[in-house]
C-alpha cells in the first residue's frame, strides 16, 4: 500500500503484533509498541486503521468485555440496544440505495454505542481510554457517538421512557400542588382556631360592624 511503505517496517510489525494479540485476546504492552514503532500516536492510529482495513480484520469485542475493562457495566445493556438499532437503520439506508450491508461489529462502533449510552444517561466514561486501547481517533468515535444519540431517540423504548418520565413528572407536579393546597387549608384552620386568630377575627368583625354604622350615619 502507498500509505505504508517499506521505510516503516517497524510500524507494520507493531501493528501486526497488536492485531494478532487482539484477535487472540492476549494482553500486550501498548506503550512499548508505540515506542518501538517510533511514530506519534496519531500516525500510529491512522496506520493501524489502514492495515486493519487492508487485511479485512476487525478488533472483536463484546459489550460485556467493555463493561468489565472500562468499569461501565451499567451502560452496556443500553449500549447494545443502541448499537443494534443503529446497525439496523444504517443497513436499511444501504439497502434503499442498493448497497451491501455494513459490518458495524468492530470496536469503533461498540465503543461509540457505550459513549452514546453514557451521554443519554448523563454518565461519565473516558473516550480517550477507548481510543488508546483500540487505536481509534477521538474525532471519528465522537462523530459516530453523536449520530447514535440522535438515532437512539427514535427507538420505541426510548420514546416510551420519555413518555413515562413525562407522566411521572406531571403526576408529581399535580401531587405537589394538591399537597400545597392541603397545607394552606390546614394553616388557615390552625390560625382561625388559635387564640390570636380568634381575637383578630373578633376585632375584624367589630371593625366591619363599626364601619357599617358610620356609613349609615353618613347617609342619614
């Protein structure tokens, strides 16, 4: 390939070692590989993606593995649904345009789904960790995650959750208003039957009667 020439033999070796390790789910020292490759991390990621594409291999990863490795197990169930819906919608578009289905089972799309799940639930997860672990670029990962967030809002279960949340909020508001009215009535009753309240009531009544008398005298 013109993208990776003979001058970068060490780079190709490092990339092949990483690909092999990932395919067999073996541990490896990424910092050591980057040092051995002798090029900046951004360049390495680009070269890695190119070799991965040329060899037609992808880094296999499951949502359960992502949950354990990045301590985000609470996000993976929703992420799996987002990924499934995103794959379905994109391949529907592919079919409509007469193109073959896309393979979206690689680490890039699954990490993006976890990131989308985190954003929808306002949770925290490090996209930098995803990128450094799987040789992804933040720009690409972020772009796909944004698309997934937008599409996921069309999911039936998402609309149902929003509807339920809206109903709960509305019910809570109504209950709060009723409670407030009850409290107001209770306070009025307590004041009315308190010694001071009764005294003020008598005073007010006397004032009303005196006012009526003064008006009658004024009219006569």
